[in-house]
C-alpha cells in the first residue's frame, strides 16, 4: 500500500469507528427507553393510580400513595429550593458581580451539583431525622432542595448575566433603586431562562432515590403527612424491584415508565424553550 | 456596584437576603463536612484514619470496620466504566462535530444528553431485569471463552457468570457517564478555530489527521476536564449499581464477582445499622466518599476553567 492509501484507510477506519460510537450511544438510549416502555405499558392500568398497595404478596393494589407522596416531596422541595436558588443567583450576578466571592460561590455550586446525592441523604439523616427521632417527608423535601439549590443558582446567575447592562443603566437613570431594577427589569428580561433552569432542576431531583432512602423513607399506606415517613415512587421502585413478587416487579416497571416520561418531558421542554428563546 | 447597598433600606434588605441565599451553598458544604466528621468521630476514634482506610474488615457482628473493600469496589467500577466510556464518548463527539450532516447534529446531541436525564433508579431497574441476564447468558460466557488460556487476563474472568457483578455494574456506569464526557468534548472540539483546521486541510491533511493532530491537541484541556467530571459522577453513583453489584465485602480479582462500593454499602446498610459504632462507620464511609468526590470534582472544575480561559483568549 502506498503512503496515501494508508493515510486514507486510516481515516476511513477512524471515521467509521466514530460513527459506530454514535450508534452505540443511540443504541443504549433506545434499548433503555424501549425496555422501560415495553415493560411499563404492559403493567399500566387504572388501579395503579387510584389504589393503595395491597398487602405484600397479594395481587393487585396500586401506587396511589407513592404518586401523591412523590408529588408532595417534589413540590415542597421546589418551594424551598427555587426561591433560595434564584435569590442566590441574583446576588452573584448583581450585587456581587465581578467580585471574588461571586466566583468562589459559583465554582462551589458547580461542584455541589455533582456531589453524590447519597451523601446529602446521610447529612439530612444526621441533622433532621436523628434529631426529630423519625423519618419524615420534610427531611426528604429538604434533601432534594439542597440538590436543587446549586442548579437553580447557577442557571439564574448565567441568565441574569445575559441581560444587557445598559438595560439596568436605563432604569438607574430614571432613579430606580437597585432592587426595583432587579425585580422589574432584570427578572423580566431573564424570566424564560430562569423558568427553564427551574424546569431542568425539577427534572433533576424528581428521579432522585438515594437522598430519600434515609429521609422520607417509605410508607405502604396513603399519607399526606409531611411530618411522618412518606412514600415516593423512586424508593418504591427500589423496594419493589428488590422484592420477590412478579406483581411488584410489574408495578415497579409501570412506576419507572411514569417517572421517565415525566422527566424526559420536562428535559425536552426545557431544551426547546432554550432553543426557541436564545438561539432561534 | 457596592456589594451591599446602603442608600435605600429596602435595597439593603434585598441585598442581604440574596447574599444569605447564595452563602447557603458554602454553608451546606461546610455543614456536610462538619456533620459527617462529628457523626463519624466514634469510628475515627476507634479505627483511626490509616487503619480504617487500609483495613478489609467489614464485620457488623464483631464490630470491626474498614473501608478498603468499599474503596476498592468504588475505584474499580469507576476505572472500568471510564475505560469503556471514554472511547465511545470521544467517538460521539467526533461524529457530532466532524462527520454528521448538519440536520443531525442537534437531534443526536440531545439524544445523548437524554441519557444523562434518565434517573439512575431506571438504570438500576433496567440493569437488574434486562442487562444482567444478557450479561450472564451471553456476554460473560463469551468473554470467558476468548480469554481462556491467556495468562493474567484469564484471572479477570474467573468464576461463574452471574450477571450480578463488577462487570455489569461498570457497563451501566459507563452508559451513565458517556453524556458528560461526550457533551464537554463536543463543546471543546467546536471551539477549535476553523482557520487552523482549514490550514491543515489546505496542506492536504485528511479529516482524521485534522482531528488527531489539530482538534484533539487543541481541546485536550476541556476533554480532560470532561473525563475527570465523569469520574467524579461515577464515584458517587448509587441507585444504578445498587441492584447489580451484590454488596460483597471482599477484595476480588475477578470481574465476575460481586463487590461493594461506598455508595451501595450506604444504600443497603444505613437504614438498618443498629449499633452506634456501625452507624458511625457508615458516616465515616460517607465522609470518605464526600472528600474523594469533592476533590475529583474540584480538579475537573480547575481544568474546565483553565480550558475556558484558554479558548476565550
């Protein structure tokens, strides 16, 4: 083979391998989603949403308690996490803009985003569950909100930075104090971006299991009491998948399907909003 | 702008509130570190630091605890998953930036990022009920067959293929971290100035030579940062491998054996730890994990920031 042919062959091989890599990535996505879809749809029925779990080993029953519990934990986590995150991001992008402290907090938040969520579970167990003496929905919601805060904080910071500084100057020139400028001008300009960040952060925590294992724990009965242990879809999936009954496995698949659809929907929605608002 | 505004009382109040909100991140990090040290003090006092980190004991009955089996499992699964994931992730990045037609770039990028959005418990379910049987019936016997007789490599695949083992867990982890490495590599590749690439094409370089000699060297800081970030994510992954790792506190040489990672041990044993020293040792494990992943993620962030500064020049 001549040198040219060798170089060309090498190129073709490398390009084919890269294409293969992309196909492998897509293969895993289709494999996992397809599998969840096939198993999940088979197990979906009305009883899943309107009934509470049957006693262990008995056929039937549903996961109403887990759906409601998951919803409550996620909503309360959002109610705690979003205001703290948005306000924190505001400080970094506005009052502390360009200062060293803003940079440090920004970097630390990026690290916090990836800190193992199970560690946050143990932390909340030590400071809340242990002190109160029992598992509680609040502990779960707070654990999730700690995961949420850095995510919301960083996107808020980025989105506020995108709002042109001249817009603020125009408002200052009219004599508006800074807080009014932030709330009435800057937030309005960055609203879509902040909302997207919130959607993505909800998607991020809604599928978390590890931080709930020792905080909200699980509850086989219907409960809306955030002061006691409360059931969640993810922990129920963990328990049911480990369990010995086929019926449990089927319900775990159905729950997996619902949670996957919810999260992928939020993620795609967030992506499309970004695309529509900032690139298109 | 002054960090705390003093002109207007409401403005002062608002700036203080936002400042408190943003300092919460620092408070959490220091709080986690402080609480974990405090909770594990009983175990630190009994087993020390060096002894805990190097002991393979994990015996709740004899109340003797060491972290080595957990650390070993964590590092081994992470390392294997990186080996599997890195070539695929970089291949994906090359495909998206250099090969794919324009209309496919966006959709494929989103598809790969969706892999990161799937909750880890779903990976766990899929791994236990779908991947694990495939591994034990097809992949693992095949690997055993082709490695049989090769010295040293053979040891890696000794034992019965059960599907509940280090190899299966590493494969699942590798799928989970592909999107992190791939999307950061893609973004770094995209930042290579086209003038430099075009100059190489002009002197007759093939596409692969441009990637190999221009794009990858130019973006290596970013790619490396992406790999270290994936490493940090893999260290702390819990639910995806909790089902398929087995929670076996022994150091094993075969990839077909069950093992334990720090995260899986915590997930399985934390809620049922009945003795103070047991619970304290679990907190100690969580502390080790927190420090390990924090340092890894800080290194990743360092490289990514360095890359950012280089490209923005």
